[in-house]
C-alpha cells in the first residue's frame, strides 16, 4: 500500500475512532441530529476564517522570503503552505510538514534561495508562532487551571516553554557563536564518517555544512530587516486571531452562546497539546482533548457534533485542499513518499 495513503488512512481512522469514543462516553447517540440542525452560514464563516489564516500565513512566508533576498508569488506561497499542511496532517506533530515547506520554498522561490535560506524563513515563522503562543498561553492555564492541574496537563505548557527556551538558546548560539556550532558539527561528522564511510555521505555532510552557513546568514538578514520582521509579526498575530474565531463560530452555528475568552483559551491549550509529536496530525489527542476542555464551559449543546465540526474545519479541510494541491504539484507527492520511507 502506498505510504502516503496508508498514513492518511491511519490518521482518519484514529480521528473517527476518537469521535466514537467521545460519543460512547457521553452516551449521546442522539447527539448527531444536531448536525442536521446546524446553521451552515456559521460553518462557512468558520471555514472562511480558517482559510483567512492561511492567507495571512502565506503572506508572512512571502514577506520573510523577500527579507532573505528571494522572491515568491503569493499564489506559489499559498500552494506550498497547503502542501506542507497536508504533510503535517499525516505525520506526527503540527511541524511535520516543515521539511516539505523548506524543500519547495528553495525550489520555487526566485533568486539565490538555498535550503539554508529557506530553513531560516521556516524557523523564523515557527519562532514567531512560538513567541505568540508562549505569551498568550497563560490565559488558557489561568482560565482552566483546575482542569489543567487535576489532569496533569500542566506538564504540556512547561514542556512548551522549555522547548522554546532551548530553541531560542540554540539559535542565539548559532548566530553569535557559529564557530562553536562548527566545532560540534565537525565532531558529529567525524563520528558519522567512521561508521558510514562513503563518498555519498561525505558529499551530504559537506552540503549540510554549506547550508548551515546559508542558514546563519539568512537568520541575520531577517533579524536586521526590521520592517519585514514587524510585518511578519503582524501577520502572525492576525492569523492566530482569525483561527481562534473558528470554535466560537461553530458553537454559534450549533445554537450555543459561546464565551469568547474561554473559547480562545481552550483552543490555545489544544494548539500547545498538538505540538507534541505523538500521533499523525494530532488525531485522537485533538478530538478527546477538545471534548474534555470545551465541556467544562459549554453546557447547552452536546460535544460530539461540535468536536466533529471543529476537526472538520481545522483538520479535514487542511487534508482535503492540501491533498488536491499536492496532487497538482506532483513533486510534492514524490517528496512526501521519500520523507515517509
């Protein structure tokens, strides 16, 4: 069986099984009738807001690419994003699509855009996302502190902050003390070459060394380009705010009167949870966690139809459009096969 199809099938089955588990434990076999009564206008609006976050994300990628000296059209940036979201949906963790994005960005961007430059763009993107999430995650912890502490979920934000500090420290070390990184990399290369002696491996390690230099140079260019960095930061805030509107819109469509602050806080906790690479696309974790967290303050509608619609907009919508784009750009599929093997 094709590896991509197999990964996609596993992801969907885990997701559907998790929804069935929620249905079983809530004893809400009649709850699915709410799906027939949902106001489609609000579901369309939720999908539009989610797609709007893609638009801002693509604009951010274009801005940061321009900052490194490359050039890419908005349409191509949008296609690359959707292809990477498809990859992220069938690989563990939300950042599973980043290798696809780096490769396609280096291939499609005009100008002298190396893999190192593309990596600098993607790392900066994720760095801006993590800064936003770290700054806003205390809202979720404070509002749901009882649930978070009792379930042991407090360890997730702690891990996220530790991860952020570690990555930030490594980035600072790479940018300010590249000589130290070079020494460490050379030691690692020496060990690899002792175990795996081949001309192909030597060429690969030489390429990695060259791209590391490009990455450092790209990060410095972005850091010094304050105008583009401010624009990219603005896109980051706007894209997350648009995505955080998805859950309230779905709740309104189901006939609920959502608490906006609680809805935002619940989604922030879910986003942090999905950064942990456990299952493809966060399937299983997202369904069960969203039901558990939203049920603490949404009492006027059952959880099963909400969880199904929430995952459809924020996950299946990504998979469907991402798969279409990846089929159109055939090399994306070839690259995905290589990454999954």
